[in-house]
């Protein structure tokens, strides 16, 4: 469920199947920020087995398109998982857990046959299963895009705790010590001109852009919803602002969802 929620889906756990047609009458999918709807249904609902066939067939007749993902695992793996989590099996019609697992398998065999995708989770740890589901979710045309935030800051005011990546640009020449530039900020053209006249600025950005172009797709692959890249200088007014803007422009040119914030730009000089 967390994977689908992070991808922008409207999610409901343990949805009563009989309520599904009424639920779909709600104008949820008309919301442009909703990538789709994901519902978890299983034997926790006592009437699921007797009702799901007629409900699903009725929805298809009314033109609804949906996919059934069926998750399963080997008996021994399930026994280990129940032992680890100490969760009660939803059937509990037998005293023996293995008997309940086998009964569940038998009762769900028709649903398994009707599934669009069967996912055997036996050999997956939680991270591998998450990665696998992300690839499945990405087939949605409105798959949620990772939000990238670029944040400039001053080290003298503290490191931002929300940062995933921090880059220190205090190695660049500091305009603060130029009287005519001191009161300006890194969004001004004069500050940009000063910083970019130094050859190390362009060389640094070339290498850092290469790193970001490599890392960002990997973060997306891992299903990360937000990525915050923090750029710091001493006071957060000059160098970090200019470099953060350059990083923002580079990522935006790649047509990614990116925002920029200057945390300390208005701190007194």
C-alpha cells in the first residue's frame, strides 16, 4: 500500500467488495493529482469470496478497467512470516496455521486464475518487493513523479535536517568580501557573474551535474517520493543561492518536477 500511496494512488485497505461499485461513483479519479485507485481485498472480509465475482463482472460491463494483482508465497515462507509478525491468519477456521494457509490457497484459486499478474513474494525481502511493485506501478500513465527540492542554506545557521544530499560550496570565492557585492544576493546577476568568472565553478558544476544525472534515476527506481538537495555556503546568501539556482535549472531542463527554496537568503549580512 505504501508503494501505491507514494506513487500518488488513492488507497483503501480491506475495502468491502460489495461497496466497490458505490465507491467508484465518487469523483476521485477526476482529481488531476490522483494517479489511480488501489484497493486491498482478501479473506479478512467474510463475504469477499461469495461476492467478488459478480461485482467484478458488473464493473467490467459498465466499462471500468482494473487489474488484479495476486500476491502469494510458499507455505514455509508464510509460516515464517506469521511466526515473525505474530499476526493471526484471517481464516482461523482450523487450529493449525498450515491448515489455514492451505484452506486460503484453495478458496482463492479461482481469483488467482483470474488475476492479471501473479506475484510470488517468496524470495523477496521488503525492499525487493517494493522495487518490484514500483516497476508495476510505473505502467500507470499518471505514475507519480518524484518531487525534487533544491535548498540553499548557510552552515552558520545549521544543516537542514530534511536534506538527502548536501553539497558544500564554501570552496568557491566568496563575494561577501567584495564591498560592492556584499549586500546583494546570489540571485543577482552581479553575484552570478562574479562566481562564474572563476573556472572552478564551471568545472564543479559539470562534475556535479554528472553525479546527479546518475543518482536521480536510481532514487526514482527505489521509489523515493521526495529528494532534497541542499547547497550550503557560510551564510546562505551568495554562493549557495547561485549554485542552487544552477542545479535547479539543470534538473528543470530534464523536465523533472523540481522546486527551489533559499532558506537563509534574507539573513542579515
